[in-house]
């Protein structure tokens, strides 16, 4: 029973932290709350992905690491 409760708590905390961080795609909305589309969405996504390209230590990524991060981010992740 204790193992089940512990597994539930670990799962709950993992799901909570995953839901807490909004993605660039979820932030791509206009003033009225409607989702962006076309060039506006592409431009927003590119800027958002470039701005959020930081390492786990908080330092900005550069070079191949940044390129890879931005590519994955633009793909919707």
C-alpha cells in the first residue's frame, strides 16, 4: 500500500511540473485570445524559441545546441 501511495505521489509531482511550463505553441495567441496563424504564428514561434534557448544552468545556448533546440521547439515541442 505504501508503494502504491508513493508511486501515485511521484506521478502527481511529475505531471504537475510538466503542466506548469507553457510551451511557445500554447502562448501563440493574439490580444483577443484567438490562436495565431500563418506568418504571425511563425514569427512568434521563432522569437519565443530563440528566447527560451537556455541550458539547464540558465546560460544561453549557442551554436549547434541552439540550432537543435530551436528546430525542435519550432516543430511543436
